[in-house]
C-alpha cells in the first residue's frame, strides 16, 4: 500500500469522472459536506494508471490482484470502509449499486479487500489499496458487473433536528468481468405505448412515447433507437433523432420516454421503434429489434363535437322509438266464442209410455 500527495484539482477531476460513471456526483456531495470530500479510481502500486473502470477477462477459478485509489480531497482526515458490491441497471438506465448491507451474489462476492477494509486517509493524500478478485469455478459465461466503493458513515440530523441517523456516503468505480464461453448477446425492444396530447389545438400536438429495452442475453449491450410516428395508410407524421442507448447489464431492463412535437391529429397514430444494438467487435445481437404501439390522436374540440353529435343521435333514436310505440294501434278485446253445445236428445220411449197410461185411464 502506498500513500501519495497529489494536487487537489487533479484529484477532484479524477473523482468526478469516476463518480459520474457510477451515477453519482462529487459536486453535490461537496456542497453537503465540505470537510469530507473523497474520490475513488482504478490505480496500481505506483498510482493511478488512467483506467476509467476495472475490466477483466477471467475464466472460472482464475484470480487477479489490483489496486483501488482512494483520495482524501478535504481538509480533515477521513475513515472509509472499502468493499465491493454487485451492480445493476436502474429503470432509467443508470449503472448503480444496491443499498449498503445488501448481500452480493456475483462480482461483489468475488472481491476481497486487503486489511480490515477500514482505512484512515490523511488530508490531501491518496491510498492505493490492494484487492483480490477470484472467479468461482462454477460461474456462468458472459458479462458480470459490480463496483468497489469507499464509504464514509456519518450522523445526519433529521429535518426537525430532533434525531440523528447514520448515513452511508459512497463513492466508487465500476468492475466488469467477462467470463469466456458461449456468448449470447440479446437486446429486445417491446411494450411501445403512445399518448397524444393536442389540447385545444386542431392542427398539431405532442406524441408521448414510451418503450422498454430489455437485455435478455448474457452480455452487456447498448445501441441506438429510432422512433417514428405515422398516421393511417403509412402517413409519416414525425420522426425523432436517433437516440444513443447506454449499455444495459444482462437481465436488466430500461424504460425509455420520448416526445415528438408538431404531430398532426390524424385520429389514429402509430409509434414504431427500431433498435440497432451495438456490441464491441461488431458481433450480431439477437432479440426483437422492432416494436410498435397504437393510440388515438383526437384534439379536444373534435372530441367534444363527436360527443355532442353522438348525444344528438342517441336522443333522436330514443324519440323515434317512443313515437313508434305511441302510433301502434291498440289490440281489440277478443269476442265471446259461439257455443258449440248440442241440445240433449228427447227420449221418445218415455213419451210413448205417458200416452199409453192416459189411454188406459180413459178406457176405464
């Protein structure tokens, strides 16, 4: 381990570069804590060697020893803890590390830092701290990412000043490890949505388009995306400038938002995104590279007129139905049906018996 004095301006520039690569910002940190400013960068036993990140190609079971430089840019001594963590890509495309205390399963678990991981650094000096990275024997091929950080734990007051909480401030540098073997680079574009905002303007509006870029392979891949918006029958309404997409780590996805202004309200609009992936060496990248989505593009005045006409049409239909019911003739009550009863037959034999009785009486 070596201790080297360095000019504060050069160290600050190196720290800013390294921190921005991890998605942070030295300037913001310096404003918050003037007495504790530090930077992290790849280094060697003799000092920084100009690398922007730690990048290795190592097979299963292989080991490398390297150095990380931690510079104290403030006016007071600092005590930092140096350790490694796995990396991921945030939903907006930033390279980041998880919160302190998160257990690592990949690159973060492969790194061991010399000493007890806690280092005292005098003002205006730098420590070049050795660490060893060992790739497990059963690791999968492809790209693996992490970061090595120097963390300073401080007590910070809450908003009302009534309590103090421990805050872990971290500055770090990226670590990339490529394990040889079957390389399967793949980047997909999917889930395209378009929302049109024309307001009261009858002639143009804004198309808000979102889409997802997902790395479904085992290599980190970036590229370029191209957005176009069309109307019915292929009518080209607008085209955005090609957009450079930062590298996305394997298994991660990024949600991208773009806006196109001056889009004519063509009632129905189609957003299409074409992706051109990029990989070092020009290797082919698999995945779905074209996706589209559909949306309505109706300004407020047209929508109101359409609703009004729909209401009028509905009222007219209902009124016509009521009139038709009122004009329908009433049904007649059914007349009584003719009786189908048959008179009971007269018993002629009974009549003959009565007549015989009368004749007998007269003869007596």
